[in-house]
């Protein structure tokens, strides 16, 4: 499988970022929320999308 150097770099950046927080997803999300607040950007919470049986079937067919 061919991998792109750009994709490899993105994965490396993500790994380093996650390591800064001990791979703790809650800590990573808190950091993202803090950065958003500092930048003064509006945060728009979205309700989770509920999957239907049709969504699940389409995902299974695509795999």
C-alpha cells in the first residue's frame, strides 16, 4: 500500500499531540475547547447523528 509523505507527517503530528496529553481523549478535547475560547471563535455544538438501519447497511456495503 502506497503512503503519502503528507499523510505520514499528519499521523506523526497527531501522535505527538496525543502524547502531550498521555493519549487522554478528554484532555485533548479540553485543550481544543480552551484554544477555541482563546481565539474567540464561536463553537457550535452539534447533536450526534443517529444512525439508521439504512446507514449501517450502506456502510457495510461500502466496506
